[in-house]
């Protein structure tokens, strides 16, 4: 530092940038004395790897089918990016009933059309269990109409957008809601335009979150919309009554160092719960060049930095905003690295999740938490070894006796984004979490099925995730919505026993069954059988467990095991009286012998099943 000039090192897209920025006062560089400390090393526990992805819905192909013009919504990076979807807006949401909404891509002969879906674990709203394209139930929409579902309430209100591709010139995307009526015997889905007055004030808009609890009226819905230029947007609020959408606040973050972009800052509201003010983030301007946008009242040069280069999480109020800071006691300026981002508020306890940028110039992000009432002081989460950056997506407070509090997130700074689970060890302090790479929790500990973004976790320890499959047969590869749950429990009764063995044999040799492919090599074979037999629990129900944090709750009622007549016949054909005898003999067989036996057993089981 010389006088009042500061030399700062920025990085963007892997390129180093040196930028000179003037300040009126001198500021000390480096970490302040009050900086948050790094958590102690996490313990190395020899815990059985019991997690594995169970596919729910194929979301899109690996190679995408969009165009360069629509990269944000139309290409495969929608599911694999560290930005996770609609440019920081998210992709998947789950309510208290285990119902899930999101967006999947449908091939229309020219490219891909994003469509909003709801997945139901059991029948509801007059719909059968399984996945449903929400647009297909609405009169007046066509198969080529784009739509996006980003959140849903506990009483069946889905919010998102429809009609266009946000953030492109001339977009016709408008914030949209779909109301699913709980009393309907037949499907009755009402589509509501949340922003019916185009360009007043938004050129395009999309709803990102809705108040989840139906007893809080009126329902609060928040999101973002474009003002001034298609690529620059601001926080927004919407009403179910069909009134014009509006900005929550036009206030800007304090001490914004580059006033030239006072009209170019982008902001979005990404979550709202329990009547609290919505949370979201600011960033500096669109990564697209200004030449790609219509004329805007923007002056001054674009300055690149670690987060374009100013990023700030915030609570949005009608009268202004409150920023989420790394540490409020340190001077707020470009030299202090006070870069933060926010992704969600927990439904229990008002915990905000996101990231901090600890050192300006190194571009490393770190998952972070804030109590909603303490936005000025972040609690950092340690990144697993080898991860150059991370963001926290959501905090989940578990019921008493069910493990401990869990934070979900993913890696940043490189693609694809890989899932991270943070949990608190027994006896740890409130903010002492350990981080684990999701892939390291699977039986094989490999990346055949890459677990990408992690969104929600239930009290059983099952996680809603995005999975990238690039090892199965080409026709099955792609991005999947999946449940990251108990490995080997194919019939979902929380036991590993004869029914699961029968189900594995039933798809023996398959290259399209992710759930049974426990070693993630692309085919169901003897290696998967070996893993299944090692995890055998037979009549004992075994809960999920993270390496740090204890076991989760078991469901009160277990599913009934399916009949195993085919398996019994298959075992008898080779002289086995029971599964125990077969398990004991497997280690003594060579590979070809075991594979031939299993293929024959598979044929017997399938034959019995078809009778």
C-alpha cells in the first residue's frame, strides 16, 4: 500500500487481473485480528459407507440440447454448475410431505424445452404417485411452452416462471404459480400469472420462493425480475391476486466501491419463511458483455474480480436492506474481502446458509452460516480436502434423538459441482461442523455417479440431490433427481435381506439401474453382489449414519417385504436351503462361476415373476 492507493489482485475465469482502485483512506491489508478461525481437523472415523443414489427422475442428457444463446437454462450446466441452475436461483425444492418440484428438459425436435415438474411419493391432488409435468395439465399451453418450478408450499402451491428464457434479450418469461387443489379427485391445477403487466416494472420475471407454511396469509412469494436491461435484475415480490409485481427494495449495499454501476447491480430474493424478511444476494453485473444487451444507463469500465467483484448477501426490507457480513467489525470496502452470498433460510430456527469469500485475490469460497438475527458475523464451514471452494445450501435442524444438525451444499470454482454434507460431531460446539464429500459416503467411494448439488434432507437422513451418471449405457446417461439414501435397501424397508438380493438378481447384467449398481461401474454384476452381502442385516432395521453426528431416526412403520418365491426357487436350483448358505459360499467362488450362477438365478427369478 502506498498513500491512498491499493493494488489488488483479482482472478476471473482462471486469469489473473491487476486492478488499481483508489480510496480516500488507508486500510490495512490481510486478515483482521477478529477474523473467524478455521475449525479443528475433523476426526477420521471408520464408519461403514451406507449411502447410494436412488434415481427418481431423469432431468436431462449429458451433452445438453440447447444453444449457445440460452446457456443458463438450456445446457447441461443447468444441473452441473457451481451456480446450480437459474444463475444462483436453485433447481430443486421439497416440502414437508416429501413432494419435490423442479425443472427437467424435454426434447422437442429442435432443442430442449425446460418444463416444470412435481414428483409425488404417494398420490395427491388427484394425481398418481410419480412425476408430472405441471404445464401439461393447464389448458392453453403447448408442449413447446417453457416453464420452471423452483419452490412449493406444504399445501401444494408451486412457484416459478413460464413463457420464455430469463436473462435473454426480449424474454417473455413471467413469474408463475401453479395451485394444486388438495380436495380434487381428478387433477385440478390452476396456473396463475404472478406478473401480468409486462415491463411494469420487469422486462422478465421469475418467482423463486414462497412462504412454505399455509397458515401464514397472504402467501408471500419472492424472486427476481429484469429492470433496465434483460441481463440485470432486482429483487422482487409477487401476489397471488394477480396484481402487478414490484421490487422489494431499491436500496444498494453500503460502501459500494464502484458507483458507476449503481444501476447495474443485480439482485435476487431466493428464500422466505416464517414471515421473516426475504433473503438473497447482490452481485456485479452480468457476466455477459454490455454489447450483448440493449442500451442501458451504465457508465464506467467493467472491473473483474473474484465475484464480479462485489457479492453481498442481504435481508430485503421495503425500507432498505441488511447485509450478511463475514465480520461487521472490520472496515467495509473492496480491500477487506467482505464478499458473501446467501442461498436459503432454514424452516427451523432462522438459520441462513450461503458462503463467504475469506481472502480477496485468492477467490476461495467457504460455506457459511448466519443466525438470521446476526447478519454481521458469519460462521465458516470447513471444506473437505481437495475442495478449492464451497457453498452451503441449507441448514436442517433434526428432531431430538435423530442424529444432529446437518448442512448441505456443494463445491464451487470448478465443474461439475460436487455435493458436501456437514454434520456436527458429538460434544462439539454449536458451530463446529465437519465436512464430507458426498461421494466418499457411498459403498465404493467412487465417482461413477457423481453426486452434485444437495438440496434437502429429511429426518431419516435421506437427501434430495442431483446426480450425474456417465457410466451407464449411453441411453441411460444423464442428470437425475435422486434420493441419496440407504445403499442396498432396494425395497426401502431399512433392512438388507432376501428381498433386496432378489431385486438385484432381477436386474443382473443391466446397464440402466443406478440403484442396484452399488460399485458405480455401469453394470449390475458380482461386485455389486459382494457389496450387498457385506451390508447384510436381514431382519434388523439399520438407520442411516453420517461419519460425524450419530444415527438418524428410523420410520415408525416399515414397508412389508415383497414375496421372494423366485429367489427361493433360484437358490434351491443350486442346492442352497437359504440365503445364509449362499452368502457363505460366495467368497469361495471364482468370478466366472459366480457370474454364470447369478445369470441363471436372474433368469429363474424373472420367469417366476412373469407367471
